[in-house]
């Protein structure tokens, strides 16, 4: 039944009665396929686009939300809400979980896998009063922190990964989900001598997204969250016997404009990587959609890569030790 014209206009003015078009389809355009056994070293999460083609989340998902999946690098295309550019985020780790899931940068098609240290699956420790990751954690596609480039701000080289994102929205996301986010600021972490930028962002469909536009708005509307973020990154490796992490700018968050410039620079490093203008070392640049890249493979090659992975089976149990709390003096 159609609403009367007057009521329809009122509903439209309040944003009711129609879908939020800015947010529709981010995940619908992509799917995932599990291979191997969850909670084991052989578990992998591969990605597909809307056409069912296997793709690399690292290389084939556009950085800018709204960019077309055609055969161009979508560096100059963007989707805006007002003056805000939206970015695609690949969720690796849902909030309040511990498994260190990450894009496998050294494997063809770069599926998500669980990190392994010293032969064991990696879980981040719970440092009181936190449980696991305190945001939805992931990365921006088509970015790369070049380990051959010394950052003139931190004085350290890049960490050889896509740039990391902490999504501070209210919803707990799923590993492999693609979320459209707006960037709010950035924290300059120096992790074991490497530059490791942490982008602070919020999903554009979050209920608070319309009142949070920059890092100062986070301080106003989510008091304590940024301080907790600094503490989390400072101490999260201490239970493993490593020293506290350090920060540039004395742990001060930089604003949105600063963060966007950092993202743009990492996007340029990625473009150099995909066109053999930078030494990627063991990074796998296999892709399906990046035009002009010497690493582009056929759909059939991509399918064979996925089919060569172990078949999906039921997962292993997780050790109760993962839920233990660690306490450190402040």
C-alpha cells in the first residue's frame, strides 16, 4: 500500500520509507568462501565479487567506495556524502574477538587467514579491562605501507601491509565483511621499529555517523575510546614478552585531513607495487581486475588457486587460555 503524498514527503524528509542508498550493496557486491578448518593453520577465507569471480581483497576491491569494478585502478573516482570521501574497509577481526585474522599478503589472491607465531595460532591477549580487539579491525584495500620507504614523520619504514583501520561503530562486524567507512583520524604507531598507521573510522551506516565527522567528535561523543585505543596498542604485545609500543606525536591522534593524506600516499605505493615499480619482496600481487598490472591472472587461474586450498570442514575448539585477563600497572 502506498503512503499518501503528504505522509510520503514527511517520511522521506526524516529518512524513513526508503533504503539508505549510500550504504546499500557494500557487502552485497562481495561474498566470501571458507576453505580449510576454522581455528586451524589451514583456514582461509577467499573473496568473490558480485559476478561470482574470485578476487583479491588486497588488490581488486577499490579503495574508494563507489568506484566501479572495471579494469581501471579507481584512484580518481570517489563516492561522497557532502564533502566526505568514503572508503571500503575489509574487516579482518570482529570487535571483542581474539584471533589475529589478517589478509595473507604473501599468498595468491590474499585470503584472510589466522596469523601464526612460533608455530602457534596467534590470539591477542586480553589486557584488563578489555576483551580482544576493542573495535572492528581491518584494512583498506589498494594501500601498502612500503618497507623500502622511510616515513619522514616517524623516521621508520613501512610495515609491508595494507594500512590498518579501527572501525568504532556500534555494530559487531564479521570477518570478511566489506564496510563503507568515513575516516576520522589516525594514530601513528611505531611497532617494533616499523611505521604502522592506525586509521580511525566509522561505518557510514552507523547510527552515530551523522554526528561524528572528525577526531574531535570521537572525543566528544565516545569519551575514553581514544585513550583506551592508545593503551591497547601500547600494551598488546607485552604479554608475549615484548616491550611496550611507541607512538609518533606522543600518542596524539591526527585529524581527518591528515589521515586522508596518509591513505593517499599508501595508495600510491600500492599502485607502484602492482606495476612493478616497487620491490614487493614476498608480497603476492596476483589480481583479476587491475588493468595494466603484469600480475593480472585469468578467472580460471583464480578459480584453480581457490580449489587448491583444503576443502572446508568443521572447526577446532579454542583453548580456554584465550579468555584469560592480563593486568599491568598504568
